[in-house]
C-alpha cells in the first residue's frame, strides 16, 4: 500500500483509512460555460438535499470516497462542495485545473503556464478561492480536435504543479491518439506518467492503445460503468484485456455519473441524476463471473485509486 494522504474537501486522509474510491464522478456541474448568466450558482442547501440520498446510497454500497471531476469552467463551486462534504458520509475530493478550450474562463486565458501552475499549486497546498478547502488533484480536458494552444499551456502548467505537489493529472480525452499526444507532452515536461490518468479511455475501442498507455505508466480509466450509452460487456472486455496483459494496477473504474444541474429548476440533468452504485452492484459481479479474483477487484477499486490520488511525491 502506498503511504500518503489524499487531500479531501474536509482535510487530509491517510490512504490506509479508505476503502473503495470512485475516481471519476460529478456532483455539481454546469455545462453552460463560465460566461452564462447564473453560471455555477445554486443554494448549497438545496444541492445537498438533492444529492445526499445518492451519496448515502453509495456509502451503503461500500463506497468510501468520491472524486468530483467538475473542474473550473464546468461549475466548480467551493461553497457547494463544502456543504456536500458535510452532508455526505463519503469523503469528497475536489479538483483544481480547468476544462477544455471552450470553457476556459477569461481570467485564465491571459495567464502563462508558470502563473497558472502557481495558481493551481496554491489551490492544492493552501485553498481554493480564499477558502481552506484544498484541491486534491488536477482535472483538465482536451478538445476532440485538440489539444489547442491553450490546452497545451494547461498541460504544461499541470505538469509543473504535479511535479511540485505530487498531485495526479486527470484529463478528459476522447481518443487514443489524444492520449498519446498528451503523454508525449507531459513526459517532455519531466512528468512520470504514473501521475497521469487517461480519463474516458473507454471511448477508444482499440485495446492496444489502452495497453500502450498502461505500459508507459499511466492509469487507464474506464468511467462509463452503469452508463446506458456504453455496452457494459465492452467495458468488461476492456478491463479483462488489461488484467490479462499484466496491467491490473493501471486500471481505474468509475461511473462518470451524477449530478446537480444549476441550469435546471429542479436541479436534474437531462435524463435525471444517475447514481453511484452500479460498479458495486453490477460491474464487479460481472468481472467476478469472468474469473477476476476478489484480490484483483480490491486492487482495482481500493489500491489503484488510493495510489493515483495520494499526494506523496516520488
Ligand atoms: Zn466526467
């Protein structure tokens, strides 16, 4: 087991104290973009009322911590996160970073990589927006036809901030080619790819790309567990392919589910809020039925996310 701490919304937690961790979920997300009137605004009390039952259900299923991936540009709201952490039996982990090109707030567009890295280090080491709530990782995104010049700057800034703090970089990535591009860039900045999570690796059907990323050291995240749009049998096959190739310790599994939508009068996203229990209730049993041992399932759902999100440097 890794020795280190995960920085949660309510403070640092020793990784040994945690069990199953969901590495990619959403609690409060605003996809209208930072220029929309009312962007990322909601009554924290109301958000907690709507989301607490989903957090309690996840806890009842055995989840101990949840990583909120709604980063700057898609709704991050520190008051909401603080209230949710009070209402939640789960530890919550907040992001620093910024979403893809179309969602970068004007103030961040003007900064150079060094200034941005310093801002993100401040959020990881001191607090977000003057609060004492610290971010626990760096969440980025690249455009499907990117990375754009600003997204390249974001990756460079993230590499600097990660090298200084040990924080992992998780990047929304729509294809294997984009994953390779980012891994090349981050390595050129001196980053050990064990500090990189290929988010949405399940969007890339070529399992050779998954294997390549794992071989280079990255975490390969299949985060459409329980999603209606992705056949779950396909996710099972992707997971088995990595296990069989000897890369179980690079697998992360999550739902990419949620969330409270401040753009909607009742807080519901399109299609309603999807909860956080399909992994435990359906997906792990499906892997078990294919011969995956409980030891390996523990590695994938407990040890891997603990290693990924622990802030220990080196
Ligand atoms: Zn997501």
